[in-house]
C-alpha cells in the first residue's frame, strides 16, 4: 500500500468501535461513503489484507455469542480473502463469524 485511501481510513475508524463482523463492514455508512456507494467484498477484503500486513488490524473468529479468539496472520489473510466470510448466513452452516478490529482498540 503506497498511501492510505478513504476506505482504509473508514475501516480503521469502524474497527475502533469493537470487534466488527466482516458482513457489518459492507453496510457501514462511512465505509460506503468512502468508496462512493456500495463497496464490493473484493474492495473491503483487499483493504483489510493491506491493513493486516501493516499491523493495523487484527482478525478474530468465533461462533456467536461465544467469545471470539484471535487468529494467526496466515489464517487471517485467508479468512479476509474468503467471500463467504462476508455473510451472516455462513453461521447457519456451522462456520465461525469473522471479525476485525483496529489494533489501537485492542491495546
């Protein structure tokens, strides 16, 4: 990443609130405004992977309502790049909900 984009900024701001489920990022008003409309999963995934590589976000997984656990960087990149993780319907299949957080929120 050469320079932060408005999308990076919106995701970092959103991630300061709490652990954010990936599907929630798709509908966030500030995230939408940062790309001038409805962001694609690929846009959000690419931005989150860049932020992960920079050490700006961490990724968590867990079944609702259990407490989620932090995942390794390798697993985090795989999960962030999986379009299925951006839907709440995955949970009906018994899969974990995937979250991200701004690391400044976790410190």
